[in-house]
């Protein structure tokens, strides 16, 4: 049996270093908001024969319309994201692409054109933050209710708070990674990133609940005098299950990241990081923190 709880100082140091680095990136660099949060326009076109290279198209668009994000989609399509464009500018962008790339049998066909105004993007920001807060509060209330019959040696509501601490650990580090990516690679965050964070919240708390539920069962069968041993026993019992379910999720996400195309590349990366951290935090953050909290309160 591995003594995870006895070595919790090491996990605190590792998790603390990652968390501080993530907070630093978020404070200093911040997340680079995509069109969903800043407003702008998106044009999707298809090329009938050969699709040009992304850097080439980006250079052409930016020379006329300023900063732009260009992504491939499917086998023949390309998505161009720019600042908010008027209808005249929309037509000018189409003309630019057709003038540059319509040669011989090559045709540039418009598939869709969408705009998001600043007021809509501001509302999306507010709703995204609200959704994350509501999820965290709901998790605390649900876990407190589910563990209401387990009040010794740790109050039931503390299980919920510890689970949310682990969630914040996972979400903050994931966001911190994207702050670094935004600073050095220009990666933007959009509504898909928020969806990924909400998915991470659910997946992470699921792993933590599995461990806590085994703690609850063991507290009924074992003495509460050695709470750290009970928690460590529960972690060892559930570790194989956590690793198996996590790996079977991470492999498909890695495939999506490398083979799924630009549109879902960073969505799958956010999920990969968050789900990995969810499995890690249930073992090395949530469980040790529960024991530490119990030891602190038992001294008073």
C-alpha cells in the first residue's frame, strides 16, 4: 500500500508550485479572448481544388483587415476570424480571397458569415463566470447533502468545500496553461474553452467523490481515530479505477488533439489537461487536504 497521505507535503509543494505559476500567468499575461468574448466576424470559405497554406491566407487578410485568425476546417474549408466587419468589408474580404486564389478551375465559395457584437460578447463573459460559480455552489450543497450522515471526524459540508478546492486547483492550472499559450503562441479562448472548463469541473468532482465515497464506507467499518489511515486506504482502493477511467479518456482526447483539426484542437487540449489534473487532484490534493483540515480542527 502506497502512503499517499503520509507524503502529502511533497504533493502540496508540487501542486502549490503549479498553482502559483498558473496564477502568475493569469495575472501577468491573462487569457487571450477570442471572438466570442471580444466581438468580431467569422467567414468560412471552401476551395474547389487546392486549399492554400494558412500562413499565406493570414498574411493576405492581415494586410488589409488587421489581426486575423485563420484555421482549416475539413478537407477543403478555411475559417477566417477578424474584427467586426461591415457588409461592405465582408464583400471586400471575399473579393480579396477570390482575387488572390481563384485561378483556373479554383473557386472560392462562401459557406457562412457570422458576426458577434460587443454587447453579446460581454453577456457571454458574464454568463460564463456565473455558470462556473453556480456549478461550484451546487457541488458543495450536493456533497454536503450526500455526506450528511457522515459528521465525524469531519463535518459533511467540509467534503464539499475540499472538492471545490480541488476543482479550483484543476481549473486554475488549466487556465494558466492557456494564458501561457495565449502569450507565446497566440492561442485564444472562446465559448468552447468555457465548455471545457465546465466539463473539467464535472469530471474532476466525479473522481474526488469516488474517493470520498470510499472514505465514507470505511468510516462505518473502521475506527475514526486514525482518519489519515482511513483516507489513505480509500485512495489506494480507488486508485486503479481512477487511473483506468482517466487513461481511457485521455487517449481519445490526444487523438483529437493531433488528428481532429484546428477547430477542436485546443478544446481537446483543455479537456486533456483538466481531466489529467482531475485524477491527480483527487489523489494528491483533495484527500490530503481533507486529512490536513481534520488534523487542524482536532487540535482546537
